[in-house]
C-alpha cells in the first residue's frame, strides 16, 4: 500500500507532482495533471499592463484549477508607496477583471494569504534585502521551501541591474534543495549584438537551466496542436514537403493599433516585435522534422535545424515589404494613423506592417517559399498558418467548369476560432456539366471540446514552476532568429525612407501584394 500516496502527500514532501509515482501509470504519461510543488513567484513590473492583464490572472486561474501548491506565494515589487493591504486589493481587482475561470472567493482567500508587496527601485540594494527577507518569511509562513521564480516583466534595459541586485542579495542562488529561476519577457534584445550582451549579463547570475525566455505564442494550445496535428496523424506528413506543397503563408494580423505602448513600440516595429520571435517560432514548428520526443532538448534540436537552414532572399527589396498604418475606419471605429498616435514621433519610420519571404534550405522544403506577414490595424485579428498545395497535375475537366478552383490548402487557425480548415474542390450538385468548386472542411476547438483552452501564460508559468523547459526558446534559437532579421532591418534602415502607408482596416501596403504577385501568388484573405 505504501505506493498509493495522495497528491497532497507528495506536495507535503515537497515534490512536484510531475515526479510523483502512481504505480498504475507511466510517469512519462503526458496526460498526468501537473501540479507545482512548494514555491513562490516574484514579479518585477507588477503595475505594468502585462502583469495586470495576463500574469496575475494566470496565477489565479492556475490556483483555481488546483495546479498551484496550497501555500503558494506571490510577491510584487514596485516603486509605489503601497501597503500589503493596498496591493492585495490591486491584485484582486485585476484578477476579477481579467481572470478566465470563474472568480471564487475560496480560491482568492487562500491565494491572498500568500500575497506580499515590496516597495523599492531597482537600484536600491536595501529594497532587495527587504525582498530577500520577504521570501524567507514566505518559506517559513507558507512553506515555499526556498523555491522562488523571478519574473522580469520590465524593459530589457533594467535586466542587468535587477540581475545584479538579485545576485548581490543572494536571491539568485539555487542550492541542492531549493531552486531559483528567472523568467525573461521579450524583446530579447534589439539585434544580435544586444541579445548576446543581455544573455551574458543574465548568465553571469543564473545558471542557463534556470533561465526561461517567454515567447507566449509557444504556450498557446493551438500552437501545441500543430505538433499533434503533424506528428499524431499519419495522413499529413507524407504530403508535408516540397513534392506537394507550393508555399506556406504565416499570418499574424491584429486589428488594434499600438494603444498605450508607444514607448515600447516606436523604434522597435512589427518585425522585431513579432517576426523575430512568434512568427519564426511558428515557422520552425511548421517546417521541422519529427522530434525524437517532446523533451526540451529534442524539440529544440529540430527547431534549431530549421532556423539554421533558413535562407534570406538575395533581393531584399523585392522580397520584403513594410508599411505604416494611416487613418481609416475599422468597422464603425475611426482609427487615427500611426504618426498621430499619442507619444509617436510624427517623423517616425517605424513599420507597423512587415512581410518577408524566407526559404528553407533542406531537402524537404527546397523551392517552397514561406511568406511571413504581420501588422497592426489590419482587417481583423487572426493568426494562421496556411499550407497551400500545388495544383493537381492534370485536370480532366473543361476549363470553364473549374473556374473557381483554387489550390488545396490546410489552414491551422491559431486564433481566434481555433481550429483547422481544409480547402479542396468538390462537384457542384445538379447540372449536367462536371463543375468543380472550392469547399472547406472545418475542425473547430470550440465545437469539438467543451473545455476552453487555458491562456498561454497559465501554461508557461506552470512550466517554469515545474522546471519544464520544452516551450521556451533557447539562447541559440534567439541568436539564430536575430541572424535572420538583422540583415532585413539593416536593409530597411539603409533605405532611409518612410514605410508605405496603408489605410487602417485594410490588409496592408500595396508593396506586400506586389511582393507576392512577382512570384505569381497572392495573400490569402483570412
Ligand atoms: C506581443 C506583441 O508579443 O504579442 C504585441 O508585443 C502583440 O505587439 C501581442 O499585440 C499579440 O499577442 P496575442 O496573444 O494577442 O496574439
């Protein structure tokens, strides 16, 4: 009977449940509920947008799903002159406003017992001493056992000073029995050189295995479904290659503008903001070979091979496009142009739309272009991966009877309406002629499963607390992604021109359409 321990037994013993053994189940079973062992999370940048809208709600949702240890601790570090009580109310308000699962008083009361606030600035060593005292108290009062994760939801320029303060106050130091981890939000630098410098600073303080770089796209259920779609089925892999695929389009379109993020966005632009990370990660997952397992090292090995094999076109003028949104209508909403947004330099040359053609130099993808595009203030919010197939080699129909026939396509919709659509030709019913027209077959998460998908941040925060790194990009992946983007950025800045304007609510600049037209292709209308 001794093996039949309960989940609570294992938590009391300080184990994370991913290591808890149930004799009836294989511990490698990826369906097991994963519950974090004793630990706490410290958030720097707690008053920022990300912490308010995503991080605090994610912590609550995890607690509500029973995936956090009963004595979990949450500490906010900020400059404001707040008491613990004021901070607790602030956290509650944000959670109530943004949580995904229902707000339950009992979950909240337990979580609130572990909430602490430390007032201070990043350059103030005494504030970090107070932080150190606070986490020690959590160890004593909440049983967090020295296991603490530090979330840097702050500008990269502040990383070095925070990392040094954590080191100086002994907070970054893991021991045999207690772990310390750091979570870094993008952007991971501005270019290859600054990313490497950032990495140097962080690795002086934290062991590489304790550093978790967040690319929240990897935490999205549908992105993980891409792996299930490709590798849990027999029917797609045989056609997932240059013999059958004509090209791939990866689109991340947003209908919002830059909102209150002028300070972050201006000078960064669409390509650095999302192509360097989210879109290249989606491309790597779409193009990679089957990993040996879903362990971090195996997944990374395959993604890294793709990123290393990506080739930039010689002619960047013909194969990239930039745009900047001008005023326009989005439905009934009148949107101002980028240059009129608050906090934006009226001469700004920052792009809010970027498109690029990339090739992958492998046998599987030789001659198959991957087109990546992203933009703000586009027609609608949608992220999708569209694999467009070559036309059938021979069509035994009158050409007039296949007029509306496009190419077959498999479209993986990352958001919204998460799911997969297949487009193929079907006979139009009735009539005498054999008329063929495009139809689609749809799988939708919402219709097939009753449970709503967890937010990406729920999954990723839990993974950090469990110490499971498969969904976090490595330094090498970040490095390779900058190597792809840097020449494009250099080319654009060498032009010294303004990105081409496009009206808000449309699908981007004419330059982007011309880019595909040169290859005899066109962008999908998602
Ligand atoms: C962030 C970008 O990484 O992703 C933002 O910095 C963008 O500019 C956001 O709006 C989009 O995320 P999501 O999950 O809403 O697609």
